[in-house]
């Protein structure tokens, strides 16, 4: 198994979303050129993350809502089994305009 230090040194993208003030990733352990995204209301990266690569210090409420929706959909698809999920994905690809309209209005 890989340690946290090894994973951080190799990762191109690091997403942190721990809702605790005591959880902080030492930004000096991040790989140069990393994309670091703070997904929590608490700051999960120490200062200096922006110097390691691209740093997104916070995301908005709409982004959070869309990500939560996608997690719920992912779970629902997983519960249906791979055959049903594949059929629904094919049907979704056939309606690209509707998919984009839903994203705009949500």
C-alpha cells in the first residue's frame, strides 16, 4: 500500500474535502504542477498550495449540489447493475442537448 506522502508526491490532482479544522495537508508535500482542489468549508491545504501548481481554494454551492447529484446517480447506477447502467448511459448520449440544458438550469 502507498503512504499518504507517496500518494501526494505522485498525484496530478488532489481533492480534499474533510470537514474538520484539524485536517490540513502540508502543501510542501504536493507534486509540482499539481491541481489541488479544496472541497471543504474548512481549509484543507496549508499555505503555499498555490505555489505548487493550480490551487482552487473553494468551490461554490452549485458545484457542490451537482457533485452530490452525481454521487447519488452513481450509487443508483451501481445498484442497478452494469447492464442497466450501460443502457441508460447510451440513452443519455443520444440526448446531448437535453443534458446540457439541464446543467444550465439546475
